[in-house]
C-alpha cells in the first residue's frame, strides 16, 4: 500500500478488479519470456507477418489521409465488405447494419458482455475456453458456470453433452458463451447442436455469445458451422470475429461483432464511451483482407495441416501422450501420462526443455493436466519444439 | 421489440445501457451530416492529416513485421519515449512503469473509470466537460455530481470556484473528473488550484482523473500545468492523454494513461480483458510523434493562434455574442444573445446557415445556450464558417 494513502480505509481500486482470479496462461507466458533460448508456442498466433497486400492497403490509406475520426462502428466500406464476405463464403445474407467493426476480437467480446451482463448475473461457459472470456465476466461482476467438453478416451475425441448446458442454465442465466471452433481443443459444434441450442435460448430469452474467430481454420472444409447459419435475424445472438487468426493480423487489433439489427444502437453507444471505435486506416487493410485473402488462408491451412501430420506422427504416437487430432484451429491440446499438475509441467518444459506451452487449467476448472501447443509456426520450428518436448517426456 | 423475443419478460440488454441519456452533441453532428453543403466545425479535430514523418514510421514498422501481438500496456520503446518526453517538455521524472499505452484517449478514460467506479459510487465532474466522460460514468452505473466553471461576465473569462468542488464531495465520492485544459471553454486549472485539490483528495482518499489531452495546446506557453507537476508518485491520480490533438492523429486511436506504479497491474488486467492493448505498428508512429513532433506542434499552434485573432476580430466584436478569448485548446465557446435553446439554435445554424457546431448542453447541465466551435481548420474554412454564422445572427 503506497505511503500517502496508508491511512485511507478503503481500497484504492474496485474490489472486483483488485481481486481478479489469477491468469495462469499469462503467468506461464511471462515465466517463459524471462528465460534465454526458449521456443514459445504459448501464444495464439502464427509466425507469419501480415501479408503485404493487406499492409500495403493500410499504408495507402494513411497516405490518402484516412487519419481522421471515423464512425464508431467502423467504415461503411468495411461493414459492406464483410457483409459480402458472409454471402460469398457462408451463403448468408447479413446486411451491414448487423456488422459492427471493433478494436479487436477482445473488444467485440467485451462490448458484447457489457451490453448483456449485470452484476450478479450468470453466464454459462462451455470450457475449455479462452481465459479472456472468463476474465471479462469477472470484471462485469457476473458469475461463470462452467460446462466442460469431454475428452472421450475410447474414441480419442472431444464431445459436448448439450443436455449439461441446458441443465446449467437457471433463471439468472443471461448468456451462454461458446468458442466454436474451440480454442484449445479443436472441437467445433455441429449444426444440429447449434439448432437445438438456439431453440432452447430463444425460449428462455438467453443470449448466445459465440466466439467464431477460428471459423475459417477447419480442416477438410472451407469453414465451420456458424450460429448465424441457424439463427433468425433478430435472435439473441452475438457472434465475435477477428482478423487476427485467418489473416495473420494479431497486432492490428481489429475485429467485428455480428448481432441483431436492434443491437446496433446499444453497441454503438457503449463503444462510443469505451473506445470510440477502431483506427481509421487499418480498416482499409481489413477490407483488402476479406476481399483478397482466400489464397493466403488456403496457404496457411495447408501449412497447418502438414504440421498436424507431424504432430500426430510424433506426439500422437508417444505412448505417454493423449492427443486427439485437431479438427480445427492451430492448437494441439494434449495430456502426458503421469503429469497431472499442468502448471508444474509447463514450468518443467520451459526449464528443462526450453519450450513454452500453455497450461490447460488456464482454460477452465476441468482442464487440469492438459497442455496447449500452438502449431501455427514453420515446420522447422515445430520440429525443434517437439524435439525439446521429447527430451522431457521421452519419445 | 423483435418478433422472436416478444414473449420474453426481461429486456434484452442491461437496463443501464438501454437507458443511457441522450448524446446531444452526437445527435446534432448526425443531423448536420444529413444535409448538403454544411461546413462542420462540430467535431474535435483539425483538418490536417497526420504528418508524413509519423505515418512513414508506422508504415515502416508494418514492413518490418511489427504485426504481431505486443504487450498489453504498450511497446516498451514507446513507454520509454513518453517518459523521456515528460522529462524534456515537462521536466518531470516519470518512469516507464507509470505510463500505460492505451487504444485511444477514450480507452484511457474508460480503463481509469473501470478501475475505480463501482455501481452507486459518485464522481464529481467539473463541467462543461467532454460528454464521453459523463457517458462512461453512466455505463459504470455510478452517479455524476456536476460542478460548473463559471463564466464571469464582467471579466469575460471562465473561473472555477474550487470550494464548490470540495463541497460537492461526499462519502460516496470516488473520483473527481477534470478536463484541463478544458474542452470546450479553453480554461485551464492553475498550479495553485491543482495543489489545493490534490491536498484535499489525498486526505479523503479520492482519485483525481485528469484529462490533459490539450496540455500542449495552450497559448503563450509551451504547455499547461499538469496535476503531475504537483503530485507525489503514489498519489491517487490518473492522467489521460492522447496523440489525437497535438499530433493530428485522431484516426489512430492511440492514447496513454499516467498513473501510480501500483496501478500498473490493475490497469493491465482490465485492459487484457477489455481490448488486449493498442495495435503494434501504430505505436511506432507514436514514438516518432513524441520524438520529432515539436515543430509540427508549433506550426499548428501558430495557425490556431491566428484563427483566434480572426474569431475575436469578428465574433468577439459582434454585439450579440459573448465569447472569452480561448486561453487553450482549439475551441471557441460562445453565446448569442436571444438564443437560449442551444439545440434549436445549432439546428438553425445548420438549416439556415449551413454550418454545424456543437450545442453547449452536450457538456453539462449548466451550459445551456452556449455553443462550441472547433477552429482547428484552415483560415479560409473558418472565415467562410463565420460568414455563415453571421448570415444567421447578423454581423
């Protein structure tokens, strides 16, 4: 406690933000940064910089003087371009007024939750889930009820028992939070389950907040099912998306939210007082990305697919390792026999192996013992990282 | 109410975000956008695009592959550069760990308030004040108690009675919100008042949240007094700043917060779940701005100073107009005799004059009848705008 405020009885910050639960993933990431010669596969991004055709469009927009304030919910041209993209790739008719450009996928999530969750409300979260979603619920002073996707050992795959999601909902439930395709398991929800879930929430007046930032990163298909496929225009559905993953634009902090048209004014008002919208010129990079990005997406998918083959040929055949073949995303989620404490184990991997991964317990209560590895890297880097893991766990 | 949720008893959104008070400034701005041939001096930004030396540094950073995730509180090089800038321009020693880079000045404000204000808390706001600060307090479900800076007719200047600020504070007061230099009056707080205020808040355990985005836009001095001049390192002080105004970077959405070192972890945690930090490559533009921006700042100030002379020679001599010479910022705040309803009057100026200004009532309860004009434009545009105002009010 600082000297000058020692005699003040109350805490300087809100109790809720002072007492946020530990961010175990971020802590291990930082632990790894402190060590020399550590290969980090701990963060959710690829090695590749943003492709030139996107960066060039952004630089040109700057030269064209697109450096002034813009509309809070984004450039009309980008909103229109994303509308066209949904028509072209998803065969969905989403008018521009349902597409809200945000200053990152995280911002999309934050605006969605800020519009819905009052203190004391409940949100049901399908886990393992991205820690930031859980953290944002905490900041909103709401409670998370976690329902885990199960690892089915016999079938070596992940499966969600939808009835457990229904059972977890109470009178206090305002939203169900789902990341599909799932970071970190690579599971994604099938259209039939989406239909059943949206029928359920429609009846109960519960929002679905669906984080679909990996919806182009699905193997053997051009895209994963989306809740937008099964929803009516005015369902209580907010879909989070981002340029970060499919277009290698993590450092751009550019995302979007798809919602019902009646949400437009509410999201605009919150964003106005929250951040006043994303930068102006970066959105012109975003336009180019969705317009011309298909070849790049395919190249990335080909590389990630071949990295999966390497992973399954090595970790997948390791007698100590449980790992389901990732059906989507660029994460492998695995468990090593005899290593039940994933915090201690990820530290050991850093200290003894020189490779930084993410502890599963960062993604929810029931994921203890699991480890996440991001394979959106060059085959050489991945191979070297697996060598290091094998040094610790055996081959 | 949408068809599918008609039978749901509860409101789809949080009551507080559905019932936000009207944003009168934004409404009039939109009203003006709808009309042909309207000169807008209604938004808080200049005509000039961002200078090339800043845009080039950003484009170079993109080419250098600075397109990946970065630290939530900003690039260490930018935090260090701003630390150096405070030493050079303000003669203040602020280590990097007290400087938090944010995805806009608005974001800095939002993070500051989110760290402090619980539902039901009170914030004392010195008005007229930027509407977004009032809006952000509303979203936080806290209450604003407004204390107005007075227009002293005899002396034709703005004056704050500090005792009224002290008197407005109660047991529930968590923060005092001040914009100094003041948008829209051009008033700024003197160092002596800052000392008295910080002594008061130190004793009471109240935060000062000081929006100092115009602190380089003061006439006849290189910079305005800052609360940082009079504060101890660990006082309950959060200072909001932004690249928008002094470096013509409104469309960049880049700002910063200066706080006590003990706030670093709290602000980082909130920002992590809120937006995960500003874009990576734009921050390299920010580095160049604070490093090499002094000539540009001086050029802008010279132009704004000469625009003030024009304003005072024309509006200042208009028998119907009350206007104090702006001591800072790029706003003229004035009142026209016989025009008491500033909403109706700003609409009339758009409809009959073709010039869009901002109604004073957007800045607080006691500012009815006043009008804000942004003069950060070319002399030609300003002259034409004054012609149009005179067409409506007479010369």
